[in-house]
C-alpha cells in the first residue's frame, strides 16, 4: 500500500518518533548511511511557489540517498493551464518513484495522491507544512532532550506552520500555545484536531502572558506569499507580536528561539535574537535536510 505524507498526522506518534530517530542517525552519519536507499529511483519535485530551503534540502537529500531529481514548476508545466491535476499525477506516477509538491491548495495534494500511485509528500501548502514540523520537532528534541511537557509558544498568525508544528508537537506531548491578534489565530477545526492528544493546543491574544515560562519561542513572517497587498495593514495589526527581548525576558532562562525562514528582521523578530545565544534557527533550517531524508527512507526504503 502506498503511503503519503500530506499532513503531519499521516504518521502515528510512534512512527513519527521512528522518523526522527532515523533523521538523527542520518545527520550523525551524513555521507555514509543509507547512500543506496534511492539508487535507481527518480523523485519529482513540483513547485507552484518559490522555494529555497525546500528545493535545496530535497535535492541534496535525494542525491545523498543515491537518487535522481526531476524538477518541475508551474512555469515549465501546463498544470492549471489546460492540464488537470489528475492527469498530471497519473503521468508523473508512471515516470517517477515519488512526488514532492509545494502547492497553494491542499486539495491538489489529495488529488495527486489519489491518481499518482506513488508516495506524495507535502512540501508546503496554504494549509499545512508537515516537513517543516518534522524539522522543528527534531530541533526541539536536540536542544531540550524531550518534547513532552514543554511549553512551545508560536507568536504570530495561526498559519500553515503553526498548524503543522502545533499539531505534531501536541501529538508528542507538548503544550503548544498560539499567540495571535484577534481573528488571526488557528482555525477552530485545527484546534479540534488536537483533542485526545497527549499534549494540547491553546490560543490567546495576550502575547506577553503566552510567553511566560516558555521553553520555545517561535515565529514566522507577518506577510506570507500571496498576502503582499495586505502588507501595510498587517504591519499595524501584528506590531505587538514581535519576538524581542521583552518576550525573551518572560520566557524560561534556557528558552530557544525558532523561525522557519525567510525572516524580516525588525518585524516579526529582532536581529539580535536570530543570532543570539538562544537561537536554534540555523539548526532548525539544517534539520529540514535530515528529516526529509528520513521521510524518503520510510516511504521508499
């Protein structure tokens, strides 16, 4: 049976832990472990949105596992410009061994998974960013030694990153708090997904209270792709939701600071925090490579 990774909850918590353990092995033994796992296999990368970290980490990761990458985009295909997603997926599934896709609409990923007949991996949609969530959780494990019982605070909009990292962290026992301006928090159905998990997700508009005792402070850009027309308005709305020393002083003394990048310094985060002793941002970015390699090994190895 073909297994996909469209959501951070497509793996059970125990399976997620296995992927994270494999990622740690791949990181420690980079260049030596699992070099032939994808030998003879071709991985299609499809991007509707710009990408730096995702494109490079998947390309390098596939090559380090012995595979080959075929890169596609909205500009060099006719997907959405005459070719239906079902037809695209049906063809790619006969050429490649897995499809990694960065899209706007989550429904496109579900259509690809139905018709491709090969594993489909969500490399970001407007709804979810599960590969980022894996890297985030691995980073927290590395820096804290655990995730159970930790207070992880996401400052900013309840977007795709907050959704995926929040649900994955909660499924592994963390207390995840989203601090957002009124009307910009997590959707109600996302909060409902956390019911019954070993951890929890809470939401508040009081960013200072949320930061109190935080083990992790996490933020993302105020203006995501496709929201550029709202820039001036969003800067006003989110002005109080900036990671700075004010929030750092409320958190635990050994708090780590995270950002999924790209960052706008002086808006959602101060430059000093990005490069300060609490920052885990560059470790977090590096871990995209290792968790994605582990995920590919699980789905194709």
